[in-house]
C-alpha cells in the first residue's frame, strides 16, 4: 500500500527573463519584442500607474465613490494584452484595466465609467472600476469573486465549436482559487478541452488574508496538473516573462485546443480598494520594499533604456502630458450629466412588462413628491 505524499518537497520553479536590474538572465528563453511593442508596453504601464494614482486621489477627495488600483501588478495585464490579439476574449477580475488601455479604451472612457455619467458605456449601472467593452472583447467586470471563470470556459467552448482562431483569457486572484467556481472551471475546461488561458494573479493577499492562511499547496500552479491542465509559474513583475508565457500559452490553447493555467507571482502594493487600509494587517516596510525595489514598471524601463529605445526626456514628456490628460478627463467627466432616469429600465426587455412599467411610474411619482431626496443631476 502506498499513499501519494501531500508534497513533493520541491517547489515549482518560477519562469523569469529579467533580473531585478532589468538585465536578461543568462540562458533565458523568451519571445523577442520589437521596439514599437516594447515602448507601447512601457508607456501603457506608466499610464496605468499614473491613472491609478490620480483616480485614487479623486476618490479620496470624495469625487468618485470607489476605486481599486493595479499598483505593483501592471505587467500582468499589459504584457499579457500585448501577447494576445484583439479577437481574444477577456473575462477579467478587477485589476485588469491595463488590457482595456492596451486595446484602445481611452482615458476619457475610464473617467466616464468611474463617474457614471451619460458617456459611460455601462450607463452608470456599475460600480466605479467595473469596466466593460463589447467592442474591445472585454466582458464587464463582476464583483462576486471567481464567477467569471466557469463562464470563460463556456465562451471558450463556443470558440472551439465555431473553429475560431482565438482563445479566452480569464483572470482571478489567489483568493479566488478558494472559491468553488475556480475548481469547477478548471475541471470543466479540462474535460471539454476548451481554449482558455487561466491567469491567477498570486499577489500574496486576498484582501487581508495572506496566502499562508489561504492554502497549503505550493501556490496555484500545482492545481493545474490535478485537473489535467498544462501549467506554468511566471514572475508577474517581469514584463518580458509575462509576455513570453502568455504568448506561448495562447498558441498552445488555440493550436492544441486545450486549457492552460498561468500563475503570475506578484505583490499587491496598493490597498485592496479605497474601502481598505492594508497597514492594519501588513507592515509599511513590506509595502515600501515591493514599491521601490520590485516595481515592474521600473524594471522594464531599465531594459527598454538599455536597448536605446527610451530616454529621460521622453519620460518627462510622457508623465507631463499624461498628468494633464488625466486631470482634464476627470474634470470633464465630473461635469458631464448623468444618464437619464429611463436607462434604469432599459436593455433588459424588448417590450417592458407591466410590472416594470409600474415600477418606473411609481419611481417618477415618488421623485415628484420628494424631490429633495433625489440627485438633481439625474435627468428625468
């Protein structure tokens, strides 16, 4: 009689290309990047970092109700986006605005969504940060954890049935892997051989729960094999490694019609959200170390500069112009009127049923009766 051991005793290695100084690790196997793509990746990472800072401050000023940053995890979304095509469908969690940014979602569109004005493509129905774009194949973010994962498998299976030259990419955090939906999704994907790439951002924290209290396994990557899924662990703070891993994972998913699991190791430098104060459960020194020493943006910048593709002058120019654009976008979005009241009742039924028409009638009557209790900037 022989039982399988609970652990092999050997940790699964982490795929890296760049060292901490932005130099190629000797012997690294990676996908080559053109100057154009590399510079776009870097400028997108800087833009995302600046957008997070300024939008976060806007929330602290009481101008928007809620915000979540991607600070410290910029490479996981932007480098992945660079490795995908526009036909690949994204089912995100909530730290993937970098993919939208890469695909052409404008700063103005981000601002409109956060302020929930009439220019918001979600018509003000979602919380700030819960972006979506049908045009850009980015399924709207949903707050409940991990629900997007089994949905992603279904979408991927439809691509398989239609013989599309595309895959689905879906994200979750380390906390999301404790949800039943994660396990159901992996098994579902393996059995149906769906072309879906699961990307887990293992950033160390599920809100205030550290990974040491989240699981006993060697991270997330080992779970792929348990379900019969090819897997890799990658340094999520290394943009070149993320790009190479996702580029290869996409090729596998499409050419071999199979799911792939990617565990991206990173660190959530920011608070979980504007509703959280992470200094209550982790040290400031720990946060500062990852912010200053392990920052993926600076690491990638060193490599781009070493190639002669970026200069200090271009850096100053980019940051100055982006700051102006971001501040202007916020000012415009803040002054833009909200969606009209009727949008609360649209987009569900072709012909609104009697009960919905009655609800709208009652709401309008209540607003007329108690106008002081309703926002004056929502057109009736």
